């Protein structure tokens, strides 16, 4: 368990705060604090460690040689959002990366995860990517999830201490409980770089996000690598809402694209110039067109719930935690076995800036 | 004069500090403070107001209709750096925008400005753009200055109170003293928008930076507008040194380009996609190539001085005021009537990042 004195200090410094939601009372770490990872949550009967940051390499070959001393597993990095699923009291719930109980993921996990796992393994946490076009948080989704969402387990973590199970243990549990995992491409070594490169190229072609590399030993190092297409897609999808993200979001992705080209020896072809420019310009143009049509910049989200109560809780959470975003036009309708929730996120900063600029306003910079 | 109590408060809050340079002692405002503009300087015999910020419009027609109530003058915005030139004691000196005495501009102003102006008008300040390929600060320069620099007067300011002379007074002084001014395109009204647009298009074609609009009345409003080509060029020139600038520098320029296209109805043609992408990619590639060749990202600067003493003072100032930039490889040689100073600016952040990434390092973002 986490030292009681550190907890008191974290509360005093506002790095940890009490949350009450969906009948639970718990302590949530809103920032990294000493060795405690942001998103760590302390419930009455257990602590759930935050999911640790994974560093990114920009150069595939150099990065692998530099970071890894022993063979490593190569897995797909699925483009969704990260949840930690576990049992507390008699319920199984899902925590977001930041440590909020996610109503949507908690409501839907029964559709994708075999719950007997948690009865038999109350000390373990399933770390899952929830991905698909119908989720309440993000606009991007993998090309092979065409509707709704799916859960993909990529790690199994011990509540106590936050240690990850080994790849073998993880794969054996996934198989025993028929749990859905991310695609595993194999166990490779630094000299297999050509194989890694082929995996990345194939994922890029298929519009998938990238890979996570995990050293095959206890406490091994990890690194992620993102495809060129995913970097371009991030720019395009978010450009219309540029002010919502730190501007480094963009400079960082441009640098990734150029270093990817540099490593692969891709010529600075007209194609790449055009695609990068297109990502920015189309994204922004769409926002401007929407502003002129509707007087606001917004995106529509739809997601399916099993229970009406959790759909309402989702709206409440979004309204409470979204900064500079207004949640509007909520509708909730029963369709077959589901409650279908739809709503718009209005990006207030971009809406305000475009209104100011299109109206001829001055900007001092 | 500025209220003594405000000065004391500014010093206490570190918004104003004493400077000693080139035999002068003065007080320099390093930030805006109450109504005092950053760069304001107080000498023993006079104060020199900071040059006030000019807001930018992103939409030409709407901006002009919104901002201006009376006719306005349209002048070229020259791509250089801003200095205020004035007399203190028996010397004429040039202050940078931030309020530092600029050794280079001070050394060279005699070559471009008729100094008898200052004997006869000790209460006036010439606000000039210094532009050309051989200057110690910036890489961009106007297409019509092929070597060295030139001075372009764009405003005349009273020391007392910081008021600008009217356009008529300014033009008459420039003519009387044969002082070089920026190009003035005329006095126009909001209904002349087509004329303004033609001026901007012509400047864009010629690779010139943009225009400044000045309402033709005392204390009138002002606004600037930048051409598409200048925005693209800013991105290209600085991309190799991305970390030195706030990332908003880039998002802001992309937004300008898209709104310019939006207003002009330019189709989202392949040309523009390509040019925006090219600006980022070529700029960064050049930095990577340079890093691989030389182990650092740097730019070379050359400028011509009349006196050796001022060249040495320039190097001293650059070393003292450059953040995250190392000044290296200085050389100073007599060539004809000039002392030619050359040096490199090494961009430490970009050098460090590229070294880390190209070596396979991890980044946590």
C-alpha cells in the first residue's frame, strides 16, 4: 500500500483529491507525485496504480539498439483510450488514464470481458485500450472497428505494487479466459530490425497507429513508435480544434514525420509535402466552414450504453471535466438493447477565435 | 516624464532594470508595466517610449471595415527589425524593440540617416526598420535589399508622451531631410478594399512581407496584414530551429494562411498543400542534415561595421541576451572601409533534441 504520510502530503498539495461518483468514494491522484503515477486511485479495499508513461522513439533502428538489452515483444498500439479494469467490493469498474471512473467503459465491459476473470483474480487489473468510432472521448479509431467499440487487453497489472505480469503469463490468462488482446507480432531482437520495419510499414498501409515494444524481462523497458499515417491523421483530425491542444502537439508530430522519412530514406517527395499541408489546411477549412454554417466549431459523438443511468453519468462526467468545451444537444434514445447517447462537444476557444478573426478582429501577438 | 513612483514600483517588481552599455547608463523596461510599453528607456536627459504593439488582422476586408472609421494610410511592412533612433547628450543612438542599445544599428545609422535631423529635432525619434541580409539578428530580408542593410523610417515619435507625428508631418520631414521612408501606397477608405487587395497581392508576388494600415487622425488605430508568402517563408526559415520559438508561432501562421485562402477564395489547390508541407519538411530536413554533418544546428550571420569597437560590443550584447543560443566562430576582419563581423548562432535546444532523437533516445510526451 502507499505510505499514509505521502497520501496526506499529496492531499495537502492538491495532487490527490477525493472523488465521489457512481456510489464510490475514492482518492484520485491528479498528477504524478513522488513515485506515484497520475491516475492512481485508492479505494476502500484496494489501490489501483496509474498506468505508467511509455516513452516514444522517433528512430526505429537506433531506438531499439539504444533502449533494449534483451529480446522484446512487439505488439500493436491500438488507437483508443486507456482504461484499467478491476474489481472493488462486488463490482468491476473501469478507470480512465486520469483516474476517473469511466461510466461508458464500466457499462460496456461486460460485453467484451469475461467477468469470471475478476472473481478468480481480484488482485489483478486488466489494462485495456477501448477503441472504436462510437466512444465518448476521441475521434480516431482503428480501421477494423467499424461500429461501437471493442476492448483490447495489452497488459495485466498487479494491484499491489503495480507490477506487470510477464508476456507469457499475460498471454496464458488471455487464452484461459478468452479475453481479447491486442495483436502480438512476436518476440524479436535488435538484429531483427528489418522485421520490425516491415511490421510498421504494414500497419502504416492499413491505417493502424503503431507498435509498443516491451523488453522480455521483469521490469523491462518499453517504447512506442507511431506510423507516419497516424501522425498525419492526428494533425488532420485535430487541426480544426487547434487551440484545445498544446501547440507542441503539432511541432512534435511534424518532427516525427520528418525523422521517419529520414530513417526510411523516403525522398522528400511531393506526396509528403502535400499530405502534411493537406492535413493542416483541410482540418482548419472544415472548422471555418462549420463556423460559417452553424456559428460554432463542434464535433458530434455517439455511443451505446446498456443502462440509462450510466449514459446520464457519462454526460455528467464530461460536463464536469471538460475544459473550454461545452457539451450540447444531448439526446438519449432506446434502440433495441441499447441506450444510444449522442451529444456535441463545442470547442469554445476555436469558436471564439474564428468568430473574432472572421469578424475582422485584431490579434496582438 | 514618467511618474517617479511608477518607476520605483517597476524597479521593485523587476519590470525595469538599470543598463550600462557603450558609456550610457539608463533604465530599461523589460516588460509592459501599467501604461508603459516594453522597451521604454529613460536616459539622463530624455525618455524614449517603447514602440507600441500593432494588432494583426487575419481578414483584410472585414478587418478594415471593423477597425477603421476614417481614411487610412497604407504603407509597406518591411521585413527587418525595429529600432528607435534619437539623440541623447551629444550622440545619436538606436534602441532595439526591447530597449537595448543596438551596437550595429548605432554604428551604421550615419550611413543611412541625415544626422542634422537630430540636431534640429532633438525632441523627435525616428522609428525605423533595419532590413537586409547582413544584420546580426534575423534571417529574412526584403527581396530588394541584396547586401548589407538599409534603414526605412516608418514613424516619427515625440519623446515626450510618445505621440506619432501625422502622416503629412512625417512625409514632409522625410522629404526635407532626405530620410529614407517605407513605401507609402496611399490614403484609402474602406470602400477601396479592392485597391488594398491588389497592393497585398502585388507584395505577395514580389516576396514582400505585408502592409501596415494607419488611420489618418491623431491617435488613430493601426493594424497590420501579412502576405501568404511571408507566412510560408517564416515557417520555412524557422522550422529547423522550431524549439527556439513558441509553438504558437506555427499554429498562428497556418491559421493566417488558411484564412487568407478563405477570404481570397483561392481553391484548396495542391499548390498550397504542397507549399505548406514543404515549408515545414524542408526546414527540418536541413537542420537534420546539418546536425549529421556538423554535430550542431546553427546559422551563420555576417554584418558590416564602421568601427571595431561596435562590432565587439555587438558580440558582447548577443552573448549576454541570447537564451539557449551559443555564439560561436566569431571572426572580425577589415575589408575596405568596413569591419566585417561573422559568427554562428548555435541553437542549443534543437541541437540537443536532434542528438537525442537521432541517437535513439526516448521522449515522454
